[in-house]
C-alpha cells in the first residue's frame, strides 16, 4: 500500500473544485480550514469542507485496500481515477441529499406539482426545493422571498420586484398542496412528518444564517439585504453625525455586523465605496424627521 499522505494529497487535488464550489456558496461565512499535507496529515477548522475531505480520503483508502495488489501499477493513479469517476460525484450528491431533494426537475410532474394550477406555482415548488437543498448561507425570510422572486423572474421574464407579490401570494398555495398531496416521511426521530416539513422546512432550517452585512442596500432597510435593524440603527447614529463610510464600515466590523475581510474589499473598490456612500446618504435623508 502507498503512503497515506500520498493518497491524501491526491484526494486534495481532485476535490479542489468541489471545495471551491462549497466556499463560493458559503460566501461571507468563509473557510477557516487549515490543511497540512506536506510532511504530516493534520487538518483543522470548522468549515464543512473538512468533513467532506476526510470522508473522501477514507473512502478512497478503503477502495485501494480492496484492490488486488498484483493488479495495481500505481496506487496514486488509481486513487486519482477513483476520485474523478466516483468520489467527486458522491460528494455533490451527498451534499444535496443531506439538505433536501437530490432531484428537483421532476417535481412539476409529481403528485404535488399536478395539484398546482399554474406553471409559476409549479416552478415555485421546484425553487423552494432547490433553496432547501442549497449550502449557501441564508439571511432573513425577506432575503428568501427576494431570491424566489429573482428565480421566477429569470424563468418567466420581468424583474424581481414585479414577481415578489406573486411569490408571496403563491407560497401558501404551494404549501397547502404539499401538505395535502405530499408523501409523509419519517424524520430523524422516527416520527412521520409531512413532505413539506421533511424537505422544505428542515432543509431551510439547516442552512447557516448570515448576519454579516457588506455592500447592502442601506437606502431600503425593508428589503432582503438587511438582516437586522441593529445595523440600520448603527448606520443612522453614525451617519447623522457626519461619519464617513470607511469609519462606518470599521465600526460595524467591531460590532460583528460586517465581515472584516469583505469590508476591506468594499473600501478598496472606489465604485462600491461610492455606492455605499450614496446609499447611506439616501437612508439618512429618508429617515430625517420633518
């Protein structure tokens, strides 16, 4: 058998794209993982990529152990091929399966989909299942509504603002159809729960909550970009006193309301900094008592 470190490095290389996709959808939550694979095997951090990588290494190692040594020319090459043909796909399927439906393209023709009256309602059912299965961090309920409206706009045309009211109106209809016609499932405790609770409510509840604000639409605190009114209060209290945007972002970072790295990126981009300055000015103007 080859050295364990050699196989771990192969798995690390072959799963790089999967980790990158995970980190992209996690966004501001970032990754705190540290991989030491040069001279010893040592991994630390709380990012989900750590568990996924560890599982992948174990699976590849067990696969290599199951092979007849007389038939193996290169364990490294075999490990690489197994990653490409099996492990990467397994990671993606396991990630989605742990969060909700693995396949959502058939929902429109399911018993729930057939109970819905319009194509937009059937699309909303699919969009909800996709969001429940997503690894991306989730902000407020308003953010979720905005995301669903945006997905509807992409599919049917128009803008997110035009579709928001329709999404709000269709949500209870889709939920009722799922409760009436969806097949009940057993949850982790062995209790029978509705399809809606098992796939949608549990999936959305499992997504990490995002309470970091950068590049937000400060001029419209009611929209899906703003997670907590504490942020709006902090912005107003400082902006009314003439605080500039760099000082404001720094202050929000100290409060834990803005990710420090992303805040620095915002301030380093003149266009984004100017947009933030205008948004702050608009927010102050919109909330000034006559």
